């Protein structure tokens, strides 16, 4: 009997021990889960603290602390990060190599500065290609000026600094840097699309520093003046419409916009949208597309302002027009968060998802590229900058030489190429312009002609060309893109330029084998 009692007691004790052990394991598991969430929440709080539009004395310290805390998390803990604005993508999403980006925040600016101001993007590859592309084009076209950068979105500045350690100036920092470096002439070139709220705030910030410089000028945004009504367009809007459409057609691998139309393709350009009065610019871009005969090109906005640019309205317009294939592309300088998420994301509310959910189209594709990487767009910004410089009356790094003509500083310029013949001229796609290169005091202009019918050029007279074959200019094979998106192979030439603003002899040889004399001139380098 005693043995039975003892055995029973031992069984009970063993059972109790097992129950206690299980309880301890469950408690430990709960404690670990709580600990993981607490660690993740701490990082979320640190991210939310720097997800603000105002920079303070603590911002640098806060950015460093947030990254340090993130790096200390396990992979499992990182997935738990969630806050008002914080999520795992803040530090975890791969957007490219930040080391390829130049923040242009150096000192030693000199007397003349061009400050390129952008809203900004935390997408590294886009920052390099789009914003960096515009900045480099402006720098190359203005060798007598130092180019620097400023972003207006402190939230983005903080993000890039915390994640990648790259410091980008905000407007106040950039303007203070200019003052500290003794800049005398400041030209501000916004990369903004239009005269909207961001542009107004930029002008307000610059005006506070006007008395710090000898001259301050703010250049036009990409689309130029807004205009009075939806039908009002201008040369800038036309140039942008032609450039972005041609690039979209080329990327889609169609020979022309008409060929895409025949294949049932509609191109939809998605802008940001705004409640500012400048929102009419989107309607004007739609009018510009219509004026150009681009029937299969549509304009929309993320914000749905103006109303006809809302996603559901654009879907209905494309559907009613009978197109079965859709290609979405951002109408934004950078291909950042809006392009990657609002346009091409997998969430139900992305434009791609909404177009697919409509069941009205056979295919919906996305081209994730910003406007800033398009060469024609870069050139438009360059022209805006040149116009702003010209408005100040400043002539930088230009001097009269002994012949009384103009001598340019080393660099690359767009220049007008004029001839004495309607049969011999620059291709219409290039608007009578060639690319003028100045190096070590020597000038050469590259021109693309209208066809391959001119096979050689010679700097001098036709009679001399026949005797001096070694100096005959050989053609290059150039591809030109017309306003409708079509392309053509034509002959191009690199022509030595003895001087500017003055005619010189340039003979040509046609396909019939005869040399002809002509007079040409190169002028208005920009």
C-alpha cells in the first residue's frame, strides 16, 4: 500500500513538473516576442522623429541614432518595425548605390553660383540619373559657374542622411553656404515642373537672402509660365510634350507614336497633382498633346487635381478611346516614391493595379523613368538657366579676342548653325542647333543634317577641296528623333569653327560627286 502511495505521489510530482516546464517555455516565448517588438518599436519611434520637415540642432544626432538602432536589430525584428511613417523599407529597401551621387555641397564656390533646387528623392538611382543628370548638364553648359544642390524636402534629406550617410543641403543651408563662400551672383534653377506651391516657397526663401548678393535670379521651372486657361500652351510645354512622348515611344520599342497607336497602345503620363492654381498646367499639357495630334497620350495625376486627371477619369478616357494596351510613365522629374509605389506598386490603389482591376485592357505596363534623365529635358533646363543668366546682363568667362569676335571658355554649348541654302541645313529635329565644343581655344560644332545626300564637307572653297582630300570631313551616322517619335538615320559632321558670329566657307559634296561652295556661320552659344 505504501509503495502504491509513493508511486502515486511521484507521478503527480512528475506531471506537475512537466506542466511547470511547459509554462516556463510559453512565458519565455512571450517574453522574447515582447522584447522583439519593443526593440522594433524603439526604431520606429526614432524613424518617426526624423520623418519631419523641419531641421533642428538635434537632427544629425537623431539620424545617426536611428541607423545605429536599426543595424542592431535582427532580421526578424526589422520586419516588425511599424510606426506612423516608419516601416522596414525606410532602411531596408535597396534603391541603388548612394556613393554614385554627388551632393554638390562643397565649398570653394567662387563668385558665380547656379543653385539647382529640387524637391528631392530618397531613391538613389533616380537621384543620380534624374537630378544628377540635370545638374551635370547645367554644369557642362556653364563652365564659368559653380553648380550646387539644394532639396526642399527635409524629410527626404533626413532619410538619405540616416540611411546612407549622405548629407544634402536644404535651402537655408545652401543659401548660407553661398553667403559664407562670398558668392556675388546667384542663379537659382528649380527642377520643379511648374509655378506651384513648391516654387512659391522657393522664391520666398530666396527673397530673404537677396541683399546678400550682387544679383539673384530665379529661373523658370520646366513648363514655363502657367497661362490663363486650359487651352493656353507655350514653347516649353510643347518641347516637354514632344520629348517625353518620343522617349516613351522609344522605350516601348515602337518606330513612331502612330505605330503604337495602330497597335492599340495608349501612353499615360502620371504627374503629382496639386490644389494650387498652377494645377491648370496639367490640363494645358493635355491640350498640348491634343494640339500635336497625340491622340493616344493622356495626362493624369496622383492627387486627382484637376479632377479630369484622377485615375478613374483617365481609365474611363482611355477605355472610351478604344485602346487595349496601356503604358504608364511618370510625369515627374524623378522616378521616386510616386513612380515606384503610386504608379507601379502592387497595392490595390496603385495606378497599375487600378488599370488592371478595370478589366478593360489586355495589358498594363510601366516605364519607371524620371524626366530628368531625358537629354531633351536636360537641355530645356539648360536653356532656362541660360535665360536667367542673360537676364542679369552678366557675361562670365567670355572675352573679346583680337578679331573682335567672341572667345568662349572650354565647355559644351548649344549654338545656332546657319547656312546660305535651304537645301543645306541642320535637321529640323534639332531646331537649327548644333553642339559646339570648345577645348584649348579650339571650337568644333557637331551638326546633324537632313539626310545622307551630303557625303562630305570641307572647310574652305570647293576648288581647294578637290586638291586637299586629307582635310575633307567624313560623315558620322546620326539618329534623329522627330516630334512624332519617329527616328531617322542621317549624316552628321564635326565642323571646325574658326570664329563665332561671322560667316566662313564650307564646301559640300553631294551624291552626284560635285563640290559646291557655301557660306555658314555659328552664333548664339548657350
